[in-house]
C-alpha cells in the first residue's frame, strides 16, 4: 500500500517519528523518509492519488471532504501519533477513511502527572510552598497540623474516559476514596475502576482534590463555575489538565480571591496561554504550567510506537484498539 507521512509541522514530525521509528517503518511499509505538507498535496494531487495510508502527528492539516476526494481518493487509513483528532477527523471519517489515534499513549503521561499532583496536593505541598517561599515558616508549620494527607481522603475525577480511567486505575495503589462524575460511565465500569459515581455538586463539596478530565465539546464549555469552586472543602485543590474552556475562569478567579486556602493547578487555560495581565499570573494560590501534562521529550515517541503497532494489527487482520468513530467524537477530548 502506498504510504506517506503528512504533517505541516516539521518540528513535531521529527521528534515524534524519530530515526529509530522511521527505520522500523521502512521495513514494514513503502514509506519515504520524508514528510509531506498539505501544500504539497494540494499543489500536485496526481502525486498522491494512490496513497492509501497516512501517518501524522501534531500539525496534521485539516482537509475538506472535497479536498480529500480530489487529492487523496484512495486513502483508507490515517494513523495519528498524538491525542485529540477533533480538529481534522470528521471530514476523513465522512469520506470512509479509518482514523486511528494514539490518545491512549498520550493519556499515560497525563495520568502520571495528575496522580503526582493529587498526592502532592493532599500533602499540602502547594500551600506549604507558598508560605515557605515568603519566609512564613511558623505559619507553614501550623498549617501542617491540619494537613489532610493521603489516607482515606476523598478525591474527585470529572470524566472517566481514557485519561480519567487511567488515573482511577493508578489511584488504586493508594488508600484514597475516589468519587467520579461521568454521565456516560456505567455502574459496572465504575466498580471496575474502584470509583463511586456522584453528582458534580457533590464531587466539589466532598473532595479535597478535584481533577478535570471531561471531554471538550459544546456541551461541556463553561460547565465549571463559581458555585462549584466556592463549595470546595477547606484547603482543597482544583486540578485542570483537560481543557480550559470547561472552566468559567472569572468564577475561578473570584473563588481563589475570596478563599486564599483554595489552590488551582492549571496546566490548561482558555485561551492558552492566558493573556498578559490575567489574574492567574498573580494570584498566589494559582499555579500555572504550560501544558506539560501531555507527552514531552522522549515520551512523544511512545505515540508513534502505538500507531506503528496499530498499523501492524490493521495489516495483519488483528483487531485494532484505537480506531476513532464519528460517535466517539461526541465524548472524546
């Protein structure tokens, strides 16, 4: 089958499909050791008329259905070595192209990051760091007396998709009580994950840490507001590695301003990064990171490995694990 790399970001292509991955792929496919861009495809459609397999990653260009039919008429599969496919997948799926995503590979570092932040938060890391950082040593020591710790403490997960489920699985190693809000999660699956289903309001009012992993779509935009943050227990932490759009950020700023005991750890904002002068930059109880929860450094190669394996499964008739459907786009991040 005619196979190509297609990506508008040379930087991302080079770091995700490193030399070892490309060498392996050349033993499995007829792929060239180069990456094409959308401009290449549009400028010479005849050159790509027989392409059946595409490998891509961050920087995968969007195509209209008309462009796909005209320029990639034989395309059968698109293997995307990254997470969300929302920006480009629908026209391909509408044209009958199978789309595979390495969302599961990207879920691993996000889950690892999330679990580490939950454990730190329950130990009072963020509060104590703030106090010690300004020399309030005695206040920090006094705060230790009321630190909740990680024994039978309630932790809340918003969304138990790929990432949320992996977080729940990882948290089984700890003596924590995990609550979850997810309208799509069955009771049987909740039991498998070791989580207790509850309402969103109960999650915020009962949990020392609330971590957001809900899918990013029109229905979830602005779903987390002031009443949720204001209801959090003393010294609770809100952790967001999902999407900033789900948070009414003015409401979060208000809650953090009114309650200095609360902490927000935000790996994502809306827009991203937050604009200059935003209160998130100066609130002492808000900790920002530049979207580092996802795959970084050598972790990105894991996503290419997942897609190469998926390609091998597809070619040999073995059941594939990471195919994306139109229906899945309704609930996926």
